C-alpha cells in the first residue's frame, strides 16, 4: 500500500516564510509585498518584521494568505540591534492563530526599528523580558513563544556567525533555514549541514528556504511549497507543522510516496535525485533529464528497526533534487518510525 510522504490530495501553495516591510526595516508596505509576491506566483507570505508582530489578516483573500509572525533577534552586544561583528540568534515565530499578535517575550527598550514603535500595544507592555545572549536564554524564549502558539524557525546560521556549538543545543525548533536569499546576496550562503546536524540528534526540524527580502533585492529566491486542502490559515499552519512541505530554490517535487519499501519521487527536470540518511547509506539517480526516481530502502528500514547499534528513533532519510543549473530542492526528513 502506498504511504504518501507528501499528501496525495490537496494543492501546493508557494510560500515565502521570511519577509520584512516598512513596519521594521523593509522598504515596501505590507500591501506592496502582497502584490509583488502574488505576481510571482506566491500564495503565502509570512510577515516577519524585526521584533514586531502585526495581524495582517486584512490582506487575506482567496488568493493570498498572510502569516502573522515576527523575527526575534538576540545579540551578544546586549541589545537587539545587529550589524555588529558579534554572533546573533534570529528566530522567526509563526502564529498558529492569525489573530495571536502578541509578543510573549517583549521589552520595549529593545524595539530598535523606528517605525515599529507605533505598533506596540498595551498588551505587549505588560511584559519586560530580560534578554541575555546565551543558548539558555534563546531556549527559554523559544519555549515560551512556542507555548504561546507559535512555530519557531532558526534563521541564517552563517550570517549569524554561528557554528555547531551555537545551534546544537537549541530545543523546540520547527524549522531551520538552509537557504536565505538575502544572506546569499550579501555573501553569507548557508548550507543544509545544520539541518542534518540537528536531525542526527533526533531534533525533527524542517529544512526551510526563504528570501528574507527587505526590498525587491533578494526577493523570490527561496521558498517552501506547502501541500494542503485549501488556502486557509489554520489548514496551512497545520500542514506546515506536520511537515507537508518541501523547500526549493528551483526544482519542483510533484509526488512522493513509499510503497513496499520503495520510495518513489516525481520531479521537474533534474540532473540528480539523491536519497541520503543519517548514516553511511545513500542512493542516487543521475541523468540528462530525469523526472523520477525509485529508491529501494527495505534493507535500510530493516537495519534501522532490528540492529541493536542503530537507534531507530534517530534514523531518517531525505531527498535532494538538483537541476541542470545547480538549483536544489529538499524534502523534509522522514524518520523510520513514521514509516508503516
Ligand atoms: Zn535575520
Ligand atoms: Zn529577516
């Protein structure tokens, strides 16, 4: 029997999960952002202004879904400003309820973008969070904000001047950016490595591509395709949370399922489709114009389940599609204990 790894039914919706506007340091209004992304085939934009959350549901219509969200910064300088030569944590938080425009960890003194101040509410002022740059503090923030009904994504590790010790201890993440178009434009390209590092520890994070654009420069460079029954807020957020998605800077993935231990994927024209795992097991199909691949992972599944020196709960596979121009798409990781 087929087990669909990307849902069989529903539609793919193109989403940019990282975007700034005039509410923080972007140059476009939320309305201008909507028009620009609609024109490029996007259905979903997460408005992740720095340190400030705004309910944008007035922009919602049958073709467009704004996600209520924000990007929190935690800097080693002691304030939330960045642009300094110090490491920083940037976490995007996406509200599961579109009207949940609260900031559970808020401190008015840390609102640095001048335009943001006008959006501070009395509700936000009720808290005064004590920000300190440390793994313990960022984990505390992630814990409190996710408990308030948000998904958390760890952004652009390279631009943040982070390496393994900075992210290995992070808890409660839903996603990790492996592609951030603004960082690429600036000369700080990320890789998939932090995603794999966290997955290998059993932290089930989704690989995210986004553009993080502040103007039209760097816009539309990376995206997530989320598969869901309809373009409706809670339906989309549920699909994101479940991981009914892939992320891409080029290739499309049209279908993905497993049947009798054989993973089947259908894609746009590619030069390589590769299945990788947490250990030294990988399979690859290459060709001039391949649009599908079949990977027999029966042996891998059996070993994961039966061998004593392998922890099944940390065994996963994921697929990377590369097109002729070198652009890639990543599925999320599928853990062996999810496979029937
Ligand atoms: Zn950032
Ligand atoms: Zn950003």
